[in-house]
């Protein structure tokens, strides 16, 4: 961040178009993954009300758990992908998504 003559702060960001596209794709994957995991857990929870659907409910919980493991996998894949194409080191944090 720099200061101009009037005393206001200016922020200059340099991000390539490819980097923005990659970030968008991985962010969308992460959102879809989280949504599907939540839906599987919700439906699985409802199915636990009836004994006849408990096996299905258990499988939905297992699939939801796999998707929850997918989230850090998506984040790690994104970091590796960005490290290969970005001109400057990433300054992102764990709260990015």
C-alpha cells in the first residue's frame, strides 16, 4: 500500500487473468462440494427416523464424510495449481474458502 500526495491510500493488485479463473473454478468446486456434503447429511439425518431406511442413511453419512475430506483436497490442489502458474507467491489464508 502506498500513499499519494493527497494522503489517501492506494492499493495496487496484480493478478493475472489465468490466476483469477483458476481461483474461481476451485472456489466453485469447494462451494458445490460443501453444499452436497450438507445435503447428504441432512437427508441421512431425516432417514434415521425410520428403521427401514437406516442403511441408506448410514451410506449417505459415509458419502457426506468423503465430501468433507474433499474440501481440504480441493484447497491443496488449488494451491499446487496456483503455485505452478502464478508469477508471485500466494498470500492467501486458510479462510479463503
